[in-house]
C-alpha cells in the first residue's frame, strides 16, 4: 500500500524527515562555526574530536527543536500529543463535537426557587391560620411577648413554637401565621424588633405562611 492512503502515516514520515534534516543542518552549522572560531578568534586549529562533538551537539539541538515544533501538542494529528480532530481538545468523547462552555445548563425540576412567604402569601377566609399578637411596653410580662388567638395569657417564644408547630401538623392545608399588634400604643412593639423577626423567620423556615395585615 502507498503512504498516500494513510494521511497520518504520511505526515509522520514527513515530520521524521524534517527532524533528520534538522540534525544534518545543525551538524553542518556546527562545523562551520568551529572553523570560523579557529580562523578568526583563536587563529589556531582545534582538535578534530572537539569540533566533531560540537557539530553533533548542534545537530541534536536543532533536531530536538524541529521535533518539538512538528510533534508538539495539537499538531501531531494523533501520533504525538494530538488532542482531537482539530487539536483544540474541546470535543466530546462520543462524537468529537465542540461544546459551548457558556451554554445554559438544564434546570433541575426538583430544585425549586425559595419563596419569601411574608412577601407573597395571600390569606383567604377559609385558610387555616393562627393569630399572633406581638406585645410591647407595659403589656410584656418577663419574656412573654406573644398572645395566641384569643388566649389572654402571654406566651414565651418556646411556648409559641410548640403551639404553632402542633397547629401546623394538624392542619390539612398550609398554615398561615397572622401578625397582629395591640391597639393601645402603650402596648405596641416595634414591628422591626428581634421579637417579631425571630417568629416570622422561624415560621417561614417551616413553610408556614406569614400574613401581615399592617403595622398599626
């Protein structure tokens, strides 16, 4: 068979010839350099063994340089370091097709975006709900800042969580926590206080809707 039938083999053979030619050229250039040094620099004849060694080293150096250029990564066509059909290395193992690194990735349907119930939840008349009145001023008894529904006894945060958690587990639908404040200004709490934030944040983390009818 002719080498022309195998493009890869033909290119490999031509690369080998280029390397051999590089060695020969380097050898000749080394010999010329030794002759010039003897004639113009030292004005005397150097040992033949030394000149031959220098010529061989020059030939090897030029051959290695040419080998690096013709057999380097991405140009060997699959013989020495070729990384794909075009040497770019961006193809897939299956079909060599290039992939776009900036292409959008498919969205996992199991991963749902987080929703802030305090901003998106809407209260319907028949929705299961628990009313929490946040106390302040002289209405606070120790660490009891919360009234639940119509119960007149203020509750601590731990007691509130236990009651709301029980309501949530017993509710057939999404439970809604309704935020309320006392009508008496002397008993109101700052709506931005930590006592309000910790309750609403905790409820939202459990999937409980938070409805804020307004800051009275």
